[in-house]
C-alpha cells in the first residue's frame, strides 16, 4: 500500500511539474527588477503573483477565497468538510531586488502537490487548503512598530491592536491599513468577529521553503526536514547619547563618549552570547546597522550620539527571554562607566518554535519511501510557520537545497531539487488525508 501510494504520487507529480516550471518562469519575467525580482508586500509584484496563483488554482478547479487582509486560500475539498483542514503554503512577496524562490517556491509547491493528488485520483478525507500569505517580508517593507509576518498574523488573529496604523511602508510612507484598502481589501474588518483561521479548524500547517543557509548544498542533500525555528528578539534602533566634544581638548574624565559606550555595550552582549554557546546553548547576536550622525560627526570630535540595531536569535525561548534583563544590566554598567545614556527602545519578539514530532516522523518516513535523501536541520530564519506553531497548530517545514542564500538575486534552486521537495510534500498530504 505504501509503495502504491509512493508510485502514484511520484507519477502524478512528474506530470504536474511542467506547470510549476511555467509559474516560476512567469513570475521571474513579470516581477523582474533591474536585478532580481521585486514583489513588495501589498505592492504590484505581490499582487501579480497572487493573481497568477489564483488563476492557476481556478484552472485546477480548486475553491478560491481571500480574507480581509488579502491572504489567498485555494482549497481541494475533502470528503468530510467539517474536519480540520490540512494547510500548506508560504508567501508571494519578496525583499527589494530579491530572488524568485524565497516564498514563491512554497506556494507553487503546494499548488503543484494538490494538482498531483487530484491527478492521482485522491479524494482527501478533509480539505487541503493552499494558503498564499501577504507581507511575510514586512521586515523589509514596513518600518515603525510591527511584529512582522503581517499576513499570516492577521489571518490568525495575532495582530497587535494598533499595528494596522503603526506599520508604515518604507517607500510610500503609508500605513498597513492604507495598503490593505488600496489592494482592495478591508482593514476595518480587523476587529469584527473571530479571526479567519481558528486554531481548531487547522489539522496541520506545512511550509516548503528554500534553505537560506549552505548546509544542504555543502552536505549533499536535495531536501531538508526542519527540526525547530529560531526565535528572534529585534531592537531596531538602540540610541547611545553622550556629548559632542573636542577630540584633543577634552580630558577623558570629562567625556561622554557615545562611540566607546556603544562599543563597550556591543562587546558585552557578544560576550554574553559566547557564554551561552559555551554552555551548549544556541544564540546569535548581530549588529547589522551602526552609525554616528553624519550631519554632526567629525574625525576630530568625541561622538555625541550613536545608533545601532540588534538582532538576537535562538532555538531556545529561555535564552531569548534572558536577553532583556542582561541588556538592561549591561546598559546600566556602561552608562556609569562612560557617562553616556543608552536607550534600548524595547525588543520586538518573534517566538522560537519546535516543529511537530509526528509530522517530522512522517516526513522522514516519506523521504525513505520515495528514495529522497533528506537531512534534519534547524532553521535560522523566521517564517509564517512560526505563527501557526505559536497558536498550537502542528507545524512542519520542508527545505529545498539552494545556493547563495536568499534575500538576494542570486538564489539558485535547482528545479530537480524543488521537484523532490514537492514530491515529499505531496506524499505527506496524501498520507495525512488518506485516513477515514
Ligand atoms: Zn521566505
């Protein structure tokens, strides 16, 4: 029986693959930028991708729906529609001048897998819904106070009360609410009734995504099975406030040097991360942006102000929970030593998430049955999957080997690897939905 399912899923998937290749080609062509592709969250490119996928789903005779935030749902109806649905998908936006595969691969894989199941004559026991989320890349497109992954979080009812207004798109200066309305959807419905996706109506969430690191490529695996997703604490703008002073005329004991205070603080945080790792823990610490004020700074001045960002990640939620008190203590120490003020400005949290053990087991078993070499590995980047896991939905992720990382135009996923990942996804959906 297992062999029969593997054979029929593989055959149907091979037949559905040309459609997937065509979709990647059309997306690359129609959302091309000077280099790479640009599909802004709630922008033209994202809308084109949503329209293309909806039209494809319609041609496959799937049920189409959207929610007030513009997330797209494409459903293969099950025999018993009252049962919690199996959901699979990803996002269709990209970072500015990004690659064609980050996000889109997961939606195209899901539609292709569903098309293959239909071809194989499978009538699922419950609905299988492909979801194309909105604005997963909101970290790149929206500034101001927001929690990222806006589309998935809106669907799951996880949006903060004022986030529709405090999330501001960097290029237009308009709010998230404005952009939702401009795309033809209805942000006023945010507070009406229960969220579109209720936890108890979702049997499982599975997302296929390109790997954004080098592990699968280096170790020779086409496909990965994610064990856990790192959570994030983001401090977008830490301010260190000292006093501008002459570089030669001001004695050290009179200085309030913002640059040296920033250096001390950052070095202290790095030492903390190193200590956590030395104990066998998992913690990354990144200062991606750091600057003095170009209008006021000079080589011959003590720096009066420094601003920097902090991105802190861990698979272990406790390690993340430990960060704010450590940072506050360290800031107080440095303030006393350097006579400068450190304003941390608060941490925006994205929780860490363990993937569902049962789904991981089914994926590992499916890979063996299909003859696919698959490696279990943790995921360093954050995804919509985290939000599903955070409300208690059993969640899993399939990685596809990809060279050159992501969020850049050089993403390089081989179609053959994508087809293997999609075959594994189809097999999992078939297995989960073949029961009574
Ligand atoms: Zn992504």
